[in-house]
C-alpha cells in the first residue's frame, strides 16, 4: 500500500518561496549560455531582445495571475484549462505541460553535469570536462558517461528532497536562488565600476546588413530564458493566501528577472563588446567576468570561477523548480481522474504528492536519453502552445462566468490576452518553421507524445467506465491503520 490519502496539500510556502520558484526556473542556465548567442545575432541590440521578450512574457503573465487568483488550484495551466474546457482538451493540456516540465528537468540535469565538473576542474580536483570520459560501473559491466551519472544523482537527490518535504524543497529553492542572484549581482557590480565599462560603446545598435530584422530571430532563441514564472501556479494550494500571493509572486519574479537579465547583458556587452561576446558564444558571460573581475578572490579564484558557481546553482534551482512543477501537474491530473488515482494522493506522513513525484522522476530520467537539441525544442513548443491556451482560457472564463470571484483582474482587458495569443502564435510559427528546416525529429517526437496521450486518455476512460464489482466505496482514504 502507498500510505497516501485523498486530501489537499498543506500551505507551507510563503510569498518569498513562491517568488523564488519562478525566479529559480527563469534565471537558469539560459542567461549564461544565451547572451553570447544573442549578441552574435543582434549585436548590442541583444539588450533590446531581452527587454522585448520580457514585454511579450508579461502579457501571458497577466493571464496567469488572473486565473491563479480566480482558480486557486495546483496544476498551473492544466488547472485553469480543466476549469473551463472539456475533458479531452484539458487532458492534452496537462499531458503537454507534464512532459514539457520533465523534458526541461532532464536538460537542466544534463546542464548541471558539465558545470559541476568545470567547478571541480577550477580547483584542480578533476581534469577539464572534455577530458572526463566514462567510468566503469560493475553492476552493469559497462562504461557510463560520468555526465549521465551526475545528472541522475542531481535528479534523484532533488526528487528525494521533494518527496519528503514540500517546505524543505521550497526552502532549498529560495536559498539556491538567492545565492545565484547574488553571484550575478556581484558580476554586475564589478562590471559597472570597471574602466572597461566606462568606455562602453553600444553603437551601432543593430548589426550591419541585417539591421532591426535581427531582433526577432534572437528573441526566438532567447525566449526560453523567460519560461518559469508559470511554475508558480503549479503549487497554488501549497502557498499561503494564494489568491493574493500567487499574482504577487508572478509579477515580482518577472520584474526581478527582467532587471537582472538587462543588467547582466548590458555589463557583458559594455565590457567585452558585442563582437567579443559573440566570439565567446555560450561562454560569453564567463569570458566577460574573466576580463574585468579581479583574481585571487577568497574561495572564488577569479571571475570565470564565479560564473561557474552561478551556473551550478542555476541548473540546480531550475531542476528543483521543474521537479516541483511536473509532479504538481501529475498530482492535479490524478486528482481529477485524468491519470491513475494514486497520482492524486497525498502521502500520509510526508504531506507530499509522493507517487506523482516518483512517476515524474522516472519519466525525467528516461528523457535524459533523448537528443538534447530535439528535447529542448519539444519543450519550447509545448510551452508556447500552453501559453496560447491559457490566454484563450482567461477570455473564455470571463465570458462564461462574468460574476466569478476575481481577487485580481488584469488591466485593459481583453487587450493583454489577445496580444499574448498573437505574440505566442508568432513565436510558435517561427519555431515550427525552424524545426521543419532543421529538426523534424522534434516535431515527430512531439506528435508521438500527443498520440500516446490520446491512447492513455481512451484507456483511462474505458477503465473508469467499467465498475469494479468488488468495490462498494468510491472514495477511500488510505491511512496507516488501513494498511495494517
């Protein structure tokens, strides 16, 4: 027996914890690896790219805030769609979100491994990451890449923390995110006071030849860095006073993240220059830090090491956030009868959605084997589609339930959700066109997951339609006494 029962999770997270879940997911490895790539495409206008993506994100953020205040249920976008759409539509929404979060978790785990190895290399503990190959595993009598083992350890460690205590996982997210943001603020502080920045040149703003047209593809590349505020709504029932604190957490996390992004990008371009940042590519932020930060710092030897520290904490916080989010989507679906009932149960001792966390971990670990680029593209596609549906949901809920209690109502309705739909459709079209040219595997895998979901939906409906002749109760709580 599972030792779980059909009750709601306890509210153990405060406003700060909820805000840190959003910031922890958004300020992931993206800012460290995408800044140089954005500068390569858009030049100094990379600053404008991050600012515009923040604006695009804000429109959908308003929809999430209103829906979270109106429908204070865990599950994020799935819970909102479940409230107003039919069974199949809500199932597909949950199915997409669940997988998108789990894929993202696998990518964060794989990103943690090389950063952690680089951190060990900085202190001379191991060779450079590209020289660390595989180690022998006696149990399977084979050589396993150490990056995969580190990814598995990271996932299993955070899954164990989440399974045992929501409060502990929330506190860990808060602490890791504060450390990560602190590291970036140190980077910004040294950069702004550097002689290199005093002579910064941001003109011409746009690269020669492409002009302002370079902004849109750079936005498409970096938009993934703004995915994460929606994770806050997956833990709605575990946040104190959610009708007020969830909208506040969404706005605080978005505003703080955009400010941090703009400061980091401005310092990187102002010190290293757009061309130098572009040449450094994915190591752009580390290269910028090395160029102006002093050496011989206590514990942290130089600027590059500081950024490696930041990247390690970034991947851990982002991974922890999606472990939380994926399990809450599965929990919500199980509670609504759209996954196995055990998914929707709370563990009697730990007070966590234990089965949902373990199931999400299994799929997340399996997703590590997917091609990295295709997995990332699948995740982005599912997120963009879910954002479109959430904007549609807020419009439909306004029309069908005009008198519903809405502690927070977005300003200038219906402009924000309509603009959000249009902008997310535009980015979805850009992404699909790109995938058709460069990564058809991602489209094929996305379609396969949806079809598999359809089969699961039909199988669950069929099993639920057949009554169990040996059962006389429809809602049984599984308690320690029942186990005995």
